[in-house]
């Protein structure tokens, strides 16, 4: 069972990740997309570390990598806009 402190931390993290979406299914969907997005960037970074090339966030998509999206100095609105742009690049779903 979760204590109130842990439950509060989870609720705060969920609010940060998905805002105030009332639909739990939408919340889970957004969190899942963000985790997959991060995983793709991690795979690219690992590939580079071992001498390979980036597979997901390369060429015109290089600016949308998770590390660049979460870099310090980028404001909240800028991060949100960049993430939304990446998810819907040129009107086509990237993921």
C-alpha cells in the first residue's frame, strides 16, 4: 500500500507529465508516448557510444531528441511546443 507521501509524489509527477487531463486513459497514453520517445533517444545515444549512427533522431529529426528536448535553459512553453511539433511533424504522426 502507498503511504500519503509516495502517493503525493506520484500525483505531482503525473500532473507535470500530463497536466490536468481528466481522462485516465489519455494520461496513460501520454505517459506511454513520452517513455517510448525517451527510450528511442536512449537507443540512439547507446548506438553512438558504440560507434554506430543515430537511427531515430537523425537528419531533420535530430533537434527533437529527448536530451535536446530536456536540456537546461529551455522554457516550459518551448519544451511543450518542441515536443508537440515532434509528435506531429509536418502533419504526419512520427510515432
